[in-house]
């Protein structure tokens, strides 16, 4: 039976690297808003001898996600891996100047969408599947109000789910990548020497090495 891996936020960075690493053993279901980047990922996966299903969707669209999960069920029945790397990175700002629209997008993208996806994907993972979440501990740091608070809330949701399923499954993993030269980090650390950072490919390999999937 073909193993399947759903990557939400697969167009670039860690999500794309995870897809490329897992494609040797899993059919990749790649979700992202950027169609062009997904097509480029598909080319790289094919070059490695793997296969992918591209889903150019917004994870905050609950109807679209419900349709996707129904499609996964109808085609494969189950899901072996879900790696959630999609994130909304609001601009840095003093807490007293947080933009209401940016905060709302952060709540929708980082908290509401995560809770909705857990609800939809848990039945597909069953007792033996693996869900992967990626921490970025910056809650309480100066100017990180919107991102830090909502990222921490996302991980709190994952931690609750992890504890609830410890004896029953699915297996919920919360991993902390080392700093990578991603577009998200570039927004937070402009001018940083990116040559000193870890590549997404190296981090994908390192993180997956600790999980038997």
C-alpha cells in the first residue's frame, strides 16, 4: 500500500524540504497557496523518482480543507504523515501598535486553521499516523506580539492533542528546527548573515531522523 504524506505549507522552506525528503517513501500531497512554487516542487519530486498531488489551497479556507480531506479519504483511505508548516508571519511591531488586520490574520492562520485541520485530519491519521508540528519559541520577545502569541497558541493546541493521544494515537510530534534562511525568518531578521544558518534540507533530514515513519 502506498504511504501518504500531507504537507501543509509545502511551497518553500521547511515544508518543501520535508516533501522532498519524504517523497522517497511516501506519495506527497502538497498544499500551499502559490501554484508556481508547488509546480517547481513537483518537478523536483519527480526528478527524485517520487510522486505528488498538488493542492493549491489556502489552509484558512475550511471548506477547501474539508474537500481535500474527503478526497484523501476517498482515494487512499488513510494518511500516514501530516506535517504542518503553514504559518502567517505578521510584521514585527511594538505591542501597543499591533495592526488589527495583521492580528486577525495571525489568529486565523496560526490558531483557527490549526484547530480546524486537526479536526479534519485526525480521523485520516487513525491510531498509527504521525502529525508533525514545528515550534519557533519567540513568545514574549520584543516586537513579536502577533506572531509570538499565535505561534505559541498553535503549539499549545498541538501539545494538548499530543497528551490526549499519548496512549491511543495518532503520534503527535512537536519539533524545533534550528534557524533556517527562510522567507519568514528574513522578515524578522533583515540583514542577517544567512550563510551561517542551517538549510531547510539539512533540518528536514535531521528532524525526520528522530521519527520512525
